[in-house]
């Protein structure tokens, strides 16, 4: 097999493994007691998108580039929004569980 075929076959699998790993890490961090742990990955992805947008804004100052910068910002923040949704769902489940435990303690 040539190296191009190996790259074409292995890269998507490696990328998929990284994405799945990040999702599981986000779920794990979101379920922790501290709410700040679950916000680490969304803050990192937001910072990366800001760096990319700022580097674009430095190079291109024409009016057509403004649309490209906005489009890039939106596309780059899809992972941020996804991680925040995972965070909210995990925290909501944890808060419900905590409220049920409080009610059961009050019933005693």
C-alpha cells in the first residue's frame, strides 16, 4: 500500500477517535461537582476560534473579507456550541438527581 492510501484510510479513523474522545471527556468533566471543569473544553475551542478570526482580520481588511471572517467565526464555533450543549444536558441531569436526593432526605 502506498502512503497516500494509508493516510486516506487512517486519518478519518484517527479524527473520529479524537472527536469521540473529546465528547466523552466533555461528558466526564461536565458530570464533575465543579461546574468550571465542564467549561474548560468550550473555552479552549472558543479561544482557538478567536485566534483564527483575529489572524484573518489582520490580513484582510476589505469588505468581502468581513463576510469571510463572520462565516469562519460561525463555523469555528460549531464545536464550542456542541460542547456547551453536552455540558448543559449533563449538568441538568446532575441537578435533577441532586434535587431528587434533597427531596428524599427531606421526606425522612
